[in-house]
């Protein structure tokens, strides 16, 4: 089937070297990329992929190159957003930013990527929350969180490594939900919400650090109190 479809002569208006490439992976990427232009009208559906195939001069049944349909399309967009965020972090001067500012900049960059298709984003979230898709969705979130902490200069190797990434994922998903209903200009309320969530995390971290320091001091004091003095030995 795939070989037969590939023999079809592409529409000259959309003909390109990339489209002619017979590598199924490249073709899938090309069609899914084009399908994003149809999401506002057709949603994250086989129809959007079929319309993209037609745009590129292929039969509409060529949507079969993305067998998982709506999941493939959403996953493609999420991967694209993560790459876009990574590139902006790599090419931006973060040296004068605090860790909080770095994390906020990264999360806001990633969330802003979703704005052009925000009206359809609840559908995307529903697709990725399906049981079969959830492991992949969590993996993509962990990739995003790991990139953010890497750019923030985190080098933790203990349990904090997992805790920090879990916190960033939690802040991202809660802000993502808030963004869906935000009617403020330029989503100002969302960025304020994000800022407050980061402040909450910093406060919790400070409380945790202070508690650990207090417990350590108490432990040392107890050891000194219970240890025999040189005069007793």
C-alpha cells in the first residue's frame, strides 16, 4: 500500500525535495507538520492528517502513515514544542537570571508555544490522558522538566533529582490548566499564576532546608549531651 501511494505524482504546487523523500519517517514528519495547519478546523484527527496528505499531493488515505492518528499528531506537536523551548534556552543569555527566573522563562516559553492552538488544546490533553497514551505523555513531560533543570544548572544526583523534576511537571500542568480559561490580555493572569506557584515551591524548599538544619542541629546537640565527657572516661 505504502509503495503504491508513493508512486503518486505530488501536486506541483506543494512539490519539494523533502516530500519526495521515500523514507517513511521523513514522510510521516512532513505530513504531521502540514496537518498542524488544519488542527484549528479539524482538530487532532485523521481528517487533519488526510487534508495534509492532500495538500502535499497524496491520496487522503495516506493518513495511514500515522497509524495512531490523533495521538501521533498531538505527540508530534508536543515534541516540536519541547524542541522549540530547548532551542530558546540554548540561545538565550541565562547567566544573569536566578534559578527561579530561568525556570519561569523556560515554562512560559513552553506554554506560549501552545497558544496558537489553545482552542483545541483541551482535546489534545484528553487524547494524551488516555490510558494507552499516558506513559508517553509523562515521558514527554519528564524530558521537558529535565531540560529545564539542566539549563538551570541543576546537578543533583540524589532523591532531589526526582523531586525537582516532579515539581516542575506539577507546576507546568497546573499552569497549563489555568491557561485554558485565562481571558486576560496576553495571558497576564497565567504568568502571575506561574510566578506564584514558583514562589510556593521556593518557600517549601526553604522550609524543608530550615527543618533539615534544625533537625541536624538538634541531633548534634543530643549527641553532645549523651556522649561521655573526658572527665567521665
